[in-house]
């Protein structure tokens, strides 16, 4: 299976703690889950 490779800008890690923006928080956690499951590769 081919993975998608992405570049992560460093500010994305702060969105995990973005209690004032639940959409960004949810999306960032989903992204990290995808990386953990090796569906996405990052640099």
C-alpha cells in the first residue's frame, strides 16, 4: 500500500491543545492517528 508523504509545519503540534478550536483539535488528533497507523509518512 502506498502512503502519502507530507511536511508538517511545527505549529500543528499546538493544535492538539487548542481547547478554543475543537475542529482543529479533532483534525490534528486524527492526523496523528493516521501517522501512527502508518497511513501517512512525514518529514
